């Protein structure tokens, strides 16, 4: 089913003033996002827990200086998928890596991690999302083996149970974004307002180092320049972020989440390469190579 026209029609019927020409921002099994002028309409994944989503929306509304607040707190429904409405914000320009707002992102994360946990906020879904990537890889390998899969699965098996979503996350916990990357920040009001974090689908209580793990993994793989990593880490520490020590080596805290994110990224890369019947590209191979350097189970 092509949900994009259904989502546009639903939004226009429910909110007739949102009649701008639609632009599809994302259309994946786990999320379909359409822009209608200054409004963004999102159909969340099938099977989304409505109570958990409501808690996440409440949290975003209560932290408007950190998270982009929703336009409405009550999710609508479209063919069993929750639908939410958000103000449009200007995303990071992927063609200008030198202008990436690493300091702003780090500061927002530190503020998020330091906020008082809202009542009944569900667990952060980062480990569960990583586990789904491994499950997808294993399913793909049943029909088409791939030589790069073994080091990725070995790296995954060597992780502690909590990082594989097989046990509760350890304490202390903080409010976490759960899926942090540069596509999860926008300027609002557009086009040049302050940066805000977006996408609450994985928001929840968990290990705050998880939110630093993707840039940490990119740095460890050689995909993020050392200067950018230093800027990001220093800004997080200046803002009082609790995920890493204020001084000294941060890797005792970052090692497990960074290894988990590397395995997740590599698993998704191999799965996509198998589906497209193509070799891994240079970046994908770098992440697989990083998994091969990790401790064996």
C-alpha cells in the first residue's frame, strides 16, 4: 500500500487549512513523513504502542528548548498507524559537512540527559532497534550468504545482553533520544532558528552514552574527522553531559554502545547490499572492518 497519498488526504481532511503542495520527506516501513507547507505530518510504524507514543509526545512538548514540540498531543489514526503533526524545521545540509552543527547537537544532548525524567517514560529503544537490524541481516542470510556477515555477527555476540536488548539497561539512566544522528536535528523556526532534536520514536530512559555512540563509532571507523569528534565531545562535556566523565578517557563509557552501533550499521549495510545485489561501498566496508577488529565473543 502506498501510504503517502493516503496520509496527505487524511491530513487535508482532518485539517483543511493544511492545503499546501505535499513534499515527501521520508517513506520507509517504519515511518512516512510528508511536508505540507509549514507543517510536517508523520505516520508512525505499524504496531507503535499508543501509550508509549503519548508519553514521548508529552516529553517533547515539555522540553521545547531541546526537542521540537508537536503541534498536537493527540495522535490520529490512519489504517492502524498513529499520525502526528509537527512544525517544519530546516534540516542539516548534507552537502556542507564542514558546517555540521556538532557543538549544538552535543549541547542539546547534554541538556536532554540532564533533565528530570518525566513520569512513566518508556525505555529508550536504541538497543531494540539495533537488535532488529541483526534480525533483518540473519533473515537475509538465509537466502543469500555474505562473506562480511561473520565479523558483524561475532561483534554483536560479544556485546553484553543489555546492548542486544536481551536484558534491562543498566543504571544510572537518563532521558535519551535513542537514534541520534545529524538527520535528527532541525532549525526552528525555519530557516535559521535555534537547533532542536526531532523524532521521538525511540525516546526514553536508558544509558545516555548510547546517544553519543554513533559519532563515536564513526570516529573510531575513520568516517568522522578527529576535529569534529573533538568538537562534539568537548561541547557535550562543557554542557555538563553525564554520559562520559568530565575529563580523561571517555571510552570506558562509550565502548559498548559504539560497538553496538557499528554492528547495527554494518548489518543494515549488508542487508541493503544483498537486496540490491551489489558490493559494499567504501563506507560500508569500513564499518564492517571495524566490526572485524572488535573482541570476539
